C-alpha cells in the first residue's frame, strides 16, 4: 500500500525565507568535490570529521504538499546523489542533523531532513484532518514526502520517533528503503504491547507518558512545553553539555500550532487511551505482529542514553538482512546524531555499502 494511493496528494512547491546561513565549516565541507565522492564506496576513514555543534543552521527551508500535510524540510547535497532521509524525534527537530547533513552532502548524498507533523513549518492542509500522532500515520507522511519528491528509494535514518518511523517504513515498505540506521534499535510497538505493565523501575522511566495521559499533563505541556522539553533533553542526555542557543534553535519548532495535540495523542494512543484513524488500522495490524525488518541495518546506541531503551540483544533477531550494532562511547546520550555526528554519518555510509 503506497501513500500515493491511500492519501490525496496536492503538489505545491514553495520556497520560504532562509532560516539562517550555513556556517563557514559547512561551506568548506560542501566545497569537497562531489565528483570524488562515491556513495556506497566511500570508506569511513575517508570521511571528513566535524566537531559537534559546528553548524547552527541549514541554508534554507523548502515546503512541499505531501499527503495530508504541507511539509517543511531542509535539503543538502547533489540532486542526483543517493537519497538519505533523516528523521527527528520528540522533543527534538531537524537540528538533530545540522552537522550530519553537510557531512553526508560532502560524501555525495542527497539529504532530506523533514519536520514531522506538529513540528516547525509543517502544517496540515485541512483544518478537519485529525491531529493524529500514531506511529503509522507519521510513517505514511514520510512515504508521501518520497512520492511528492519523486524519490523511489532512500536510505532512512533516525532517532527517537524518527527511528520508529524509519523502522515502520522499512518493515512495511522495504521496496522504498535501500538501508536503515536506527538509534536504539527496533522500536515498533502496538497498543496491546503498551498495555502490558513493566517492572516499577522501568515504569518510572516513562513518567511523562503517564503525565500526558491526564488533562493536567496536556495543560502542563501546553503551558511549559519549552521547560518540559529542556528537562527531557537533560534527562535523556545527562552528559551532553548543550547551551541555551542550541536548545532554543530546536525549541522554536515546538511553536507549531499542532505540536501539543500531536505529542499528546501519540503517547495516549500508545496506552490505548486515544483512538487512531480507521485508515491506518490495516497498517497497525501488521505492525502489531512485530514484523522482521529485511533491509540492511545498522543500529546505534549511546553509552550514556538516559531515555528508556532496550538492550541490543533484545532486538537483534528483528533484523534479517545484513546487520550490525555499534555502541558509541564518550558520554553520548539519546540525541545521538547531534551529540555524535561523525559516527552517525559513518554508519549511514557503511550501511549503504552493505
């Protein structure tokens, strides 16, 4: 089932004002001759290195109608290069990949970094469309983006919600996914699984999910969304010394008018406290069977990830294609691509060669 056949697509390309100039370091990376770059053959040792936080912005944002959304996205690299789609999570945004994108572009990749529904400049095309945050809907959004941009196949890579979205894309539409990089492994879930109680210590790690299940939690996130998100950053990446400017650049994406509704629905849906849309029932039924992912995959984990995550041994058998796992050391937390862009890029390049 393709997004093109199941959701109406109205194509409209818009160019928005620049969100900031690319830094000098990014420009220097871009100056590396793409003629010398051979995606799929580039060796990890040949990739340029970058200090995390070197870049602070993308050159510009573009907009495109895709499915039920008008999606904002950043773009980098040669238009004819192999496509890599980079997917962010909550409470993060496209700046997870502000250092990753120019590195991949310098290696000859065509990089697309979309805002998920409820973030940044992404908007619903119709007021009556449900503000639905269920995982399958987000994955369908990204297939619709591929359709609208005429991308037949891409490497998909992500963290947090973005990793789950990449997992779903690879599981349900393997013909559209050349390979995958997934932070924290296999993240496909179901409402039935979400109803199963965990040991108390594990339940404590999901405190915000229970908070969001209440009206007080919804109101609290609405009122304090930036304070709340900064706390999540600190808990999920306890050794990441990000500054206020770094956080504020991402926090601006949470001013999206649909952000709170999408976040609250996502977590309530997981617990079976909110209904999804019938159009996604068939997809959710497939996902509830925890399908094996067949596309080549590398999973990554930071050695200081403070967010809930499974041990790699628990999900290794969920990948039947060529597969590897990498532990990224050095106090790396949940937002791995922004905290450790070099090993993230190395994983993309490596899995492209599988």
